[in-house]
C-alpha cells in the first residue's frame, strides 16, 4: 500500500530535512487476540517541498507492506481463532521532529482507522 503525509506549514527559513517515521498502532491495546503489525519497506522518509503542488512539504511512502508480529508463547491457544477471514481497524502513525530557531518539538499525527482484511 501507499500513504502520503503533508506538513502544511511553510517557513522560508526552514532549511533542514525533517525525517518522518511511519508505524502501525503505537498505542495498541493489550487485549488477547488483538493483532499487531510491523510496517515493512521504507518506513522513514524526508519531507520534500518538490513533491508538493500546493505548498508545504510532503513525504510519500510507497510499496509498504504489513507483517503480523508473532506473539510469543507458542503452544496451545495460539491458533484459537475460529474465523478464516478477519477484518480489523488499525491506525497508521506519523512522527517527526520539528526544529526552528533552536526550538525542537516532536510532532505526531495519526490516520483515520484503516481496515485490514486478512486470512488467518
């Protein structure tokens, strides 16, 4: 899948590269059966002014894939899912560090819930 994030503030004196990291479900609930995913592919990009048509800066993540995190423990109870197809809501998170005039601020934003349909 592909995802694009935009930083809509334009500062002429902003002359350093802002790196954006993408991840899934940073604050996932600790509930049994809730699946967690790792983002595979390039999960860190620099915000780029050249890719934006309307101003601001853009980070375009392409060819990302999700891989389910294997829960530890093994043995009995691991395969207790009775459904062959699952549909779950997950959140894509974006994090960057904004630096301007020696002031550093951590910026985070999240996507709307994304439906992940998978075959267990």
